C-alpha cells in the first residue's frame, strides 16, 4: 500500500464570460507572421464572408464546427475554502486549474485563388433549418 497522497490537481468550472474563437492559420501565413518582419494583414468584408489579404494573397474565413469540444484551462491559486470552489480541497500552496471556456467551433483561413470570395455550399434543408437556430 502506498503512503503517498496523490489527490491530483483540483479542477473548477469558472467561465470568464469572454467569447473565445480559435483561428487556424495556413502554414505559409504562420511562417510570415513568425518572421522577423511580419506583414500587415487587411481584413475586408465581401458579400458572402470576410477575407484576409496580404499583398497578392487572399484567404477566406470559414467557420468549422466540431463534435469534440476544446476546453480552455487557466491556472489559478487554490481556493482557501471549499465554498469558493467546486473543485476538491487543495493543499496549501497548490495551484488548481479553472475551466474558463468551452469551444465548439473555430475559424479556418482557406486560400482564395480565384480572387473572389467562395460562396457557401448548399447543404440541404436539414442543415439550413439547424443553422437558423444556432
């Protein structure tokens, strides 16, 4: 039998009220942004969606939904009393994790080689009805 107390890391649900969106960048754009001289990007609107432009390159913004939610965690000093946290009691000086947001979709930048913003695909009646309530 082990004499070591391994109670784990306390985890509390503590949404911070900020609406987070994850942005998925194409590798070539990420390399440009991480360079010593990052470019200035322009965000422009079009009739169908938004586009990001740099020089002669254009990327369309597309929302991607996922069935696998991403949970954003942030470290926080452990609560001093059990009433302040829904997590199990922490040891003095221990840090706990707080789940500050759950993300179900992200924004993807898709290269736009035509110079025009791509039109959304027709996905059928069920998708149209579902999208209206979302």
